[in-house]
C-alpha cells in the first residue's frame, strides 16, 4: 500500500502507458462528512441493519439513516485504527463520521487511502481529552492524492482482491485451529 500511494508502484492503461499524474484535494471538497444521531442505547440485539459504533464491532439496529456507499470512522477512541466500508442501508453513532456522496473519487480507493494515510494526520491534529478526539475540520482538511478514476478502480480492485485472499486464509486458519483443538481433546481424554 505504501508503494501504491507514494506512486512508486503505478498501474498502466490498456495501451501500456502510465495514467496522468495524481492531483491533490481536501477530503471535504470531494465528499460529504457528517456524524450520526444515534446512541449505543439505540442498538437492538436482533436488529436488521448494521449499526456502526466507535469500535471494530458492528452492532445491529432496526432503523437506517443512510442507504448507499460510505466509509465510517470513529470520532474518538481508536482514531486511525477503525475503518468500515459499506454499500447499503445502515445507521451510525453520534460520534462516528460518515464519509459519503463522493465527487470524482472511488469510495473503495478512498477507503484504502484512509487506512494507509489518515492516522498520522488525525493524531497530529487530534483534540486531547480523556481519549483522542476528532473534529470535523480535521477530517475535511485531510489532503488526498487522487489518480484518475480508472487508476483508482485498478488500485481498489487490486487491494480488494488481497483482502479477499486474507479473509479466506484467515477462515482456513480458524478451521485448522478448531480441528487441532478437537484432536487434542480426543488425544488427552
């Protein structure tokens, strides 16, 4: 990811030529950013929609306030460590930022770009309280390096395919751990 976003590793078009130089823009200029209006008390154990809170865990809820493609990040706590991508109906906590309504940028590309580059920016400008906390201007002012849409798609597809492989290998690893545990229980009973 470092080589891709530093442009050391570039993708080529159908003719074998590199895509045009990347441009820079502030996140607030290429997307809409806002917080939710729900609290943790609104979650439902048997809810039907994802409910994004300030952690990696995704809760459930019976309502949705947005239907579409978005990136969600916590406004305090694990800043720069938790990123969620979704395309569909969901709701989100009052201290979670939803980044959506993208202008000339792929949501998936932005998702990977934030994962690689946002933490340093966020922690540099965070509001220090009992936990690190983000304010809207910190997020809006974050500079994004933006390739053309075609190259963004290639980058997003490439990184998504790696994520898919990691997920499959992680599932296989969990299965093997369970298998080993079962064998050990049988051996020492």
